[in-house]
């Protein structure tokens, strides 16, 4: 991201967090006309123990040398969770962000062997741009990664640009929101990643839903959860998932679907695997 975009990220994020807090929630009087929802900049500064001018500079993206103590105080006032707090530190001080990684387009053979050994669980590896880099046979039977082009094997691109995504995910809105929040987290960590910026730009141009969700400035790790998938052969599947970071490639994440033992989903996955010759 260039400097202007970085400044906008900081300001937009802080304004979005201010807007969700009512004055009475932090002990301030709620009376009086307010031009914006939530807390005013002056109120955030007062509660954080900094000058109004200092906080305004921070919200304008001019806080490159802001201290941890100040960011911690602002995070406390705005009730940021740990992920939002880390994101604020990243976008407020771009000089301290991690350099954009040289993304590995392949996983190590040992990681692929690990995937292949998970015969009962669909499993795959994504990078920080949410590109699917590798998968096992059951994940291929479930999602068809082997039939996709590399560009199509991108989670947010599939969610927002594939017309069949809403049929595939009965709870599409929740899945899409989670993916965008995770993508924004990566964008905060790697502001200079040209490929990631290009992906965000492409989705912003082509998808109104993506633009709306991106404007919410939600940031969230997708470390575990449950997805429901309506597969054309296996039917409706309820798929809990867990994620693990690949130690040798910290920007690669192993995603494993873990269906409950003895569940209908486990039985349907087994039938899907047999049908696909897994």
C-alpha cells in the first residue's frame, strides 16, 4: 500500500471502532447532538489520557512513532480484542510491519505427505493471501481443487466471484464475512504485498458484497470454527475445522476439517471418498 492508503486504513479503522461504542458505555453523558455515532475523537483522547491533537494525528496516519503505551490505551478505550489490537499496531506504524513475504507457491514434500496421510479428513494448505497451495484427495473430492486454475484456487475469489458459492455454502454471509476479516488482517501485516493489494482491488471492483464487507473494517483470525457445505454428491455436510501454522513457512496454514466421529457427515464423506476413488 502507498502512504495515502496506509493513512486511510488507520483513520477508517479507528473511526469504525469509535462508532460502535456508545458514550454511556464508558461513563460519558449521552445527551447533546452528535454528528457521528459513537465516541468523538476528543472523548477517545480524554479516556486514553492523550492530547486531542495527538490522537487526531494518530487517526490521520501520522503516528508512525506512537508508543505501545498510547496504542494500548486507545485499544482499551475502543475495547479492541487481541486481534484488533495487533492490527492497530500494524497499520499505525507501517515502518515496523513485517516485510512482504516471498510467498512459496508449493508446500514442502513432508507437508504434502502429512496431508495425504489424513485419509478421513479433508485437509489443505493456504497462504496469507488465502490461495490454496496443496490438498489431499478427500479435499479435492469435496472442493475440486485439482480442476481449478491457480487463480480460481483462492478462497475469497471463489466466495465472491463464483456464482455457485452461495449454493455451496448455505451460510454464505457468515463464511464471506469471516474470509474478508481474515484477509484484512493479512493486509494489515503485509501492506506492501503487491499481489495481495491486487486481489483486494480486483474483488472491490467486481463484487459489491466484498466492497461492503471490506468497508466494515472487521479483522479476525479464522483459526477454528464450523462450515456447512452443500455438496452436489454428498449432500449437506457440517464440517468443524482447525488450523495450524506450518513451522517452516509461517505464512502457510494447514486447514483440517474434522467431522464428528459417527456423524452423518463422516459417513457422507466416506461415501464421497469411495465415489471419488480415494
